[in-house]
């Protein structure tokens, strides 16, 4: 019998999708930091958390093929299932010409239009200068709002200088606007949303009602 004082845990899966192109990648680094902050908060709330990372650079050719054929296959199909069946998504993209990357947008385009309905989503972006930070609000957020995802109010933009300041031993408290502080705040926001919503409703299998060939032939 379970001790009444023992904290009950539940399992949650966080899908981390990033469109970083380099190795190492500042986009991947931001995605990892956001995931770590979210996991810490969810574990404090009594959840067991699994993080599954989808690196879009590994699926570049398959994404183009899926756009041409309309049917994702192989590892790309598995990646899409990872995203759509998660309890929350952390989506991070580099910014090019003040908007999300073409690779990132192409991946979103091949998702079923209902796949992210109600999904808790935390947005992040990286770029060379803070002047591009507003792209999160006028470009990235509307994209996921259109998909009817439940987008966390707090989003995180990391410019090149943010990483240098975060790593500085002389880093000072600037009223909560440093990159590590913004990451922690965003992680708390996503964790709170996941905790409040409970388990995300998984998309239905479109082939679940299709009869087998054996059934159609009247076999035993």
C-alpha cells in the first residue's frame, strides 16, 4: 500500500523542436536550457518528465519530400508523432530576415492543421541582435495561434550578446531581464500550464477504424 504522505507522480513528455543549423548551435543551446528549466519546475510539482528532441536539420530532405508528396515517412513520421503526442512542445528557431527559418516553417506546414490544437507551446528564437526580438510576437506567435496551440505568454529571444553576458562572472541582476532569468520564467510558465491542463489529448489514429483485409474477406 502506498504511504499517504508519498507524493503521487505522473509522467509527462516534452517535445523540443529546434531548427538550428550548426553544430554546436545557439538555437539548440536555447532549446536545451528552456527544456531544463521546464523539467525542474515540473519535477518540483511531482511529475516524471521525459524530454524528446527533434532536430529539424536531420530531416531537411525528408521535409521537402513530404511537402511534395503530402506523406511524411520514416524518421520524419516518427518525429511528427513525437511532437503531436507530447504533453507540451518547446519550439525554437533561428531568425533569418526578421522571421523564422524556412526549415522551421516547412516542418510546421507538413503538420496536420489540427495536430497542435490545445497543445501547450513555449516559443524561443535566436538571432544576432536584440532588434529582431519582436519577430517572436509578430511572426512566430501568430503562426502557432493560427494552429490553435495554447502558446505560453512568456517567450524567449537570445541574441549573441545575451550568451556572453550570461556566461560572465561579473553578471549582475538587471531586474529580471537577463537571459537565464527569462529562461527560468518561461520554464515556470510552461510547467504551470502543463500542470493545470493535465495530460494532453492525443490525436486520434486516422486508420483506427479501417477494417483489416482479413475482416473484409470474412476470415477467422
